[in-house]
C-alpha cells in the first residue's frame, strides 16, 4: 500500500508543468530506439523499403511545425493563467496550471519535436535498416495523427481555460474532493475526537508555515510500535509556529523518552495552502472569487450569486453524503482526528462575501436562501451555523441598506431561516 505522503508527493509532482514534457521527451527517444530493434527481426524482405528521403521529409515537417506550435501553446497558457489570476483569484492559479488537457497538449508537442530531431539524426547516420525505417515511418505517422488530435482537443479546452466559469468549476471540484477526506466518523481515516487528553506529550515543529498534508498512516504505525495514541491537534490548512502543537502523544508504556522525529515527519509544512486535504481553503477561494466579482471594477453580482449557490451545494452534498451512507469505519485505530467545525466552514464560505455583498440586494437575498437550505439539514452543527451566518448577514444589511423596499426583501428571505427551529 502506497503511503499517503508518497501519494501526496506524486500528485504534487504530476501537477508541475515540466513533468509531462519530460516524460514524453524520454518516450520519444525510446520510440526511436524501439524502431531500431525492428532491424533485429527477420522482416527485411516482408516490409516495403521506405526511402531515407521520405522518412526525413516527414520528420522535418514535424520538427519545423512542433516548435512553433509548442511556443504558441505556452503563450496561450500564460495568457489563460493571467486571466484566471485577474478575473478570479490568484489562489486559483495552482488549479489552472494543473489543467491536464493543457499539460498533455504541451508535452505532446514537445515530445513530437524531440522525436523528430532524434529521428532525423538517427536516419542521417544510417542507424536504421529497411525494417527500422519502416517502423520509424509507422511511428511517425502515428505520432503525427496523435498530435493533430491533441491539438484539436486542446484548442477546444484553451478557449475556456482561465475563464471565470471554468475556474469556478475547477475550484468547486477540488473543494469537493478535499471534503471526501473528512468523513464525520473517520476524518483523515482516523477516529474522531472532541476532547483532547490533558496528559500527554505535545509535538511541535520548528518550522513556520501551513500544514499541507498529514500522513496519518505513518502516525498509526509509529503509535502501534510504541503502544501509544496520537491526537492530531492541527488539521491541514492550519498555520503553525513553534508554539502551536501539531499533535499530542499519549503513551501506555513506561517509556519516559519518546523519539518524536517520525511522527513529526508525518506533517508536511509549506509556505502556502493547497486544495488536496484542505476543504476550508477551497471554501475561502470560492468566497474570494465571489467577493472580487462584487468589486467596483468588475461589478458582477451574477458571479457572486453563482458562488453562493455553489457553496451551499458543496456543504449540503457533503453533509447529506455522510448521513445517507453507512458510517465509515476508521481505518486507523490509534490516531484521533478532530472533525471539521461547521461554524468555521460557514464562516470561511459566507463571511467575506456576506460583508462585501452587503450593498447588493440580490446577493443578500441569495445568501439568505442558500443558508436557509443549510438550516433545513438534519445535522445540528450545520443548522446552527447557518442560522448564525444568516442573522449576521441580515444585521449587515440593516446597517447598509437605506431603501425600505430593498431591506424588506432581504428580511423576507431571512424569514425562511429564522422560522426554522433547532432540534
């Protein structure tokens, strides 16, 4: 079983812009070598004799065109990245860069260029016989067809990449995926905990930064070897300093000195937050997009309303999913993880956009409607947090809106929340 930290590292590497081009460059060289292996087979009299000039011309066409296409692809992607940072939020940049279609297109163009250059050199030095030239000819036709299909697919994708709607969808998907790691009965695969032990050894980090990932499997293995229990105190997304405990270790042995280097290494710290295991970060980014849409320079309340609706759907779907399924059993018996606090989630989701959208009647109404949806859920924590946020949004509206008709509309929308009683 692959460690969660290794999977986290592999995923981060796969999102780097240079990984796929490097992979395709290596494959291009290997393909040329595989074509040469055809000369080792008894195929000299069975395959057509493709002239050196024919293969060379095909490879020259690819080499001359792919370099220009790759340059055009990079320019288009940079433009899309700038558009995403300007119209949405700079925090969405990582998701745009990780776009799989664009990365695959760029790597295909670079790989085809390297294949053609290596192929031309090999043909010029007489590296191929009759069978080898025929194999190289077939590979060239296949790569040319693949590049054409990739280019057509990429053009359709680049037309939407960086647009506000596409960026919102990417942040939405990343946030939902992060929420999947926090099932109420098994957050991060561990056992849920509300009260932390008073006795125990706290784990601290000398670094200053955000927690990006916690390898709870590594924590569980270490706890089993030392007959201990580990209580995680800081979740992914938390900003930690040398005085904030990452976890608390409660041992059941007579050991007075514990080697805490291994459990400390299970916490991955960095300068910025990521979406992978941090659903609150996704909510914050969604809220930032909505707040920027309400700025005077953009003035797009429709986007803000879409964000409000999406936020309610994300939180509702996560809550309903946990209630509708059988309780997920913790995979780790010695690691305790605190669940996500509903109040923090709704503050991250609605706090900023409620403040920045207080002057918009339409946004204020939709905030009340989306919170009314959450206030109807059976889960008490979400219901209470939704009512708190709805009340705060109404109080802001009462202080900001001066026209009686506008204020009355917001109050009517709030009635749907205030009439719901907590059970």
